[in-house]
C-alpha cells in the first residue's frame, strides 16, 4: 500500500490544489481510513492508500496530481470496531461514498468522482424575487419533459430538457416566478421496489447530498444542472431544490452500508438508547439523520452553501424538516441547526421552506419554525378542499386561511408569506383527480391499494374516474377553477403542482412515488384539451401581479384605519358584516371578503366564494365613488365576461368564485 503526504484536514472531501488532491474525512471512531482510486472506464480499483494523518477527528492525505485530479473516481474504506450493540458498524472491506462527493458514478461499484468545477456563469444573476411576489411551481425534472413534444428526444427527462426555450416559455406565460424541483440530490431506489420491477421515482432516498442525481443527466450532471439553472435565471425564474437531510438510502439495520453508516454510524444517525443496533425511525424510511451532532450540522450547512455558491440555486424546501431541529427532548424552535443556518452569510438570501412535520412523537410543528422560513400549510390545503367539497362548519377557518393564516404565523414578526399555500403537491391527488375520484386507486404500486393516505377530502362529482357525461365534466372544470381561484387569490405564497394548469391526471393514484411512467409524467396533450383552464390560471396570476392587495407583506388588522375604512371586512351574503352568530351558522357555505385597494378608502376588491349547491343573491356594498366591475366569475362563460353595477345584488351561481372591484 502506497504512502501519501499528510495534506490538510480542511476542506472535507476531495479538494484540488496545486500540490495535489487533498482528501479529508470526518470519522472520529475509526482506527484507520483508506482511500481507493478506480479506473473511470472499467470501474476496477487501481490504487489504495492509507490516509496518513489524523487531526482531531479528521483523517487526511494528499495524492499527487499524477495519480488523481478532475475526473478521478474514488471511495473510502474505513476500519474500526464491528460492534453493533454500541452502534459501530465498521467494515474495511466495503467501499464507501464520500459524504462531500460532488458527483456519483452509479457503478458498480458505487463511487465518487471529482468533477471539473469550472463553468461559465458570466451574465448569471439571481432573480431575487421578493417573498410577497413569489409563485412556486413544483415539478419533477424527468416527469415534466418526458413527454414534451417540443423537447428533443435525447433531452426529455433531463436537466437540459428544462433549459429548452419551449419549456421556459410555458413557465413564463403562466406567470410563475420560482420552480421547486423534486429531489435532485443523488439517490437510489429501495430494494423492495426493484424486486417488484418499480423504482423510487420521486427521489426521496438520498445517497449523496452534494451530488446532482445522474438519472437526469446525459453525461455531466454537474455542468448540465448548472446549465439548467442559468437558463431559468435568464428567464427571471428562481430555482428551489427539495432537499432530503432527514434520512438516507442506507435504511434500517438490515439495509445496505453505502456511506455514513460505515464511516461512523453513531455520529450520523439517531440510534435507540436501549439498543444501538437499531435506528430511530422518525421518518418512516428506516433511519433518521442525527442533526443534533455538530459535525452533521456542519455537513448539512456546507452542503447548502455548495448548492447556493457553486450551483447557484435560490433556496430549499426541506423534506420532513422537523428532524433538523430535534434533540433528545423533541423539536426545538431554537435549535443549534437554526442558529447555524442564520449565522451563515452565504445563505442569508436563500429561500427556506419547511415541510413542518415528521412521523415521530411531537412531529407536527406547523407554525413553529423561525422567522424567515415559509412552511407548507396543510391546514390551508385541507380547509379549502373541505369547503369546496361542501362540508359544513368551515366558514371561520376558511377566512383564516384566505387571509394568510395569522392564527398560525402571527408571532415573532412573521408575515403572511410564512404560509406556503397549496391544494395539491407531488404527494397526493393531482387537481383533476381531486375533483374526479372519491377514493385512491394505487393498484399499480403493487401494495394491494393499501398505500397512500385515505384523507383526501376529494369528490368525484357523481362518477368515479373518467366520464363522458358533459354535466359531470362541466362540474369538474368549474371545481378546478374554484380551487385555483381560491389558491391564487389568497394571502400567502401560492404553490401550483406542475400540470394542474391543464388538468394533469394520475388516474387516481395518490402515491405515485414509484411510477416512473405515464402515470406520473406530464401529458402535454391535455394543454389543448384544457386550454380554457390554462388561460384561467394565466389570468389569475396576472390579477395577482396587478393587485398588491392580493399579496400583502403584513397581516390584515380588520379594524378601521386612519382613512376610516377597514383593510378587510368579512361579509354575509345579505351584505352585512359577519356577526358572531353568522360565523357559527352551520349551513352557511358562502362568504365575501371586501379588501381595501391602496390608500383610497373607496377602492375595494370583493371576493365572493359560494360552495353551496344553489345560486344565491349576494348583496353588494355600495360602490362609493364608482361602480362594481367583474374581474372573474368561475361560473360565467367566458369567466371574465364584462359586467358592471353601481350596487344592488350579484347573482352568485352555485359552486362559484367571483372577484369584483370598485
């Protein structure tokens, strides 16, 4: 075994220098660490070296540029006690992925590669969209372009496919400001899926946090990811990554040793106090990353810095984010992880979004993340779904959700933009399926239709699944318009799921995580079939841009201001402000919200929502200084057909949304 120079303990991972490539690995319980270099073509091991120096808990060594450089493949072998009862699972015979690996070769064997870091970023500028103006569009890199007719065949489903002009033109025409990419960190499919002939399509099974997923690249995942980001930025569109720091692809005690487990298992994972052979499973995925450990927090912060500084992403959505701030006592809103994140200058302007729950005890923490975070608001989702399904007793909570959920987020100086509002996401029904299926249909997942949640709050409009009944189709189209109008006219940050703007369907599958096929891929043929819905979404987002009152930075006060008019008034259909008795009226399924426009006390926007099964006359407030003009009516044909009135009554159709201005 050849001898190396000592090198340096920082930075961790593989770092090119003029003297050679420095390798450093944090492994405090190891007795020795070997570096193995591989032939990039054959994948065969060529050389193996002992890392000769240990500084604190970091092992390190320097390889000459004659033996390693850009394009070199490598792995670590880590020796130490094999004592599962103490949580130690060392095995020097197993090659391990570097936690700081920038690129992964999927092998066999699995190994890291040192990528060429240089890239022409000239002209790239972060769009820096303010939170109040942000409209998020969640998409899957492969599924979004896999069937796109205007994307070249070889680029479909790839990072470079998202960089195509036709794709970017669609995003711009919608008016979305920010794409949120499902996981693009290197990931693996679970063995149980592969045995069924399925794969982990969504990608929530991380292997290496710094490395772009190779599945979406032609040849060079790092350069191609950067090319995608630069193209989206040139169009003024931000890029947010869905990141998975809560668990890894190594699974539970019966899983494969791939990286962290073999490097230092008790450092990187939460183990059961009573028996450290077993993992705490707060994620439902077999293991839980130990973010309580300082070295793990450093690893995650370093990773986020890399994606911002080197890959130019604009922010992150943290999967099962409660795990990040857990200690022995549970979730801590003042955790060291949040403090470390705040202290890192490189992340000062990154958008941070939490999925504010995990599956452990006390895992649901909606509204408890620090100032500066936005949170997936499932209370918004469930309230709006329930209201439009026609459930009773939802008026009070509906008002809270439309106004930005101040009951959840009005603390510590937080704003309405802390509420990330959504009706659908990758996990669950699409918008079309939400109004077309009363039950899940997950048979293709090969779990006996027992997977996926049953709390869908959906309605099929009288027929389960596809229907050629024009009346059923008309009801479905109107319900989609109602749901979209509610979402895009609410306070907070709206998120659309890709394809919902033209009624994408998964055939009723509400857990399509393992369906890398037409079930999950966006069918662009529906854009013509549902062109009216697509136009409706564009019009709604144009209204949202036009009226600052629809995207406030502060919560409504609901009390008279100096100008003498309330910033918002909640109205009963009889035209009067809601009384305490009205809020408790079980049969009430309609509500009006009158919002002051700018500083002029006479200028108002009036939003009316009627989820009832019958039309009703909504008494309009006097249009002081002007007339009421209709902006949209989801029951009208066309939805923005001209209509004006100086007051009186608006005939609000059953199951409809109306927006007026004066």
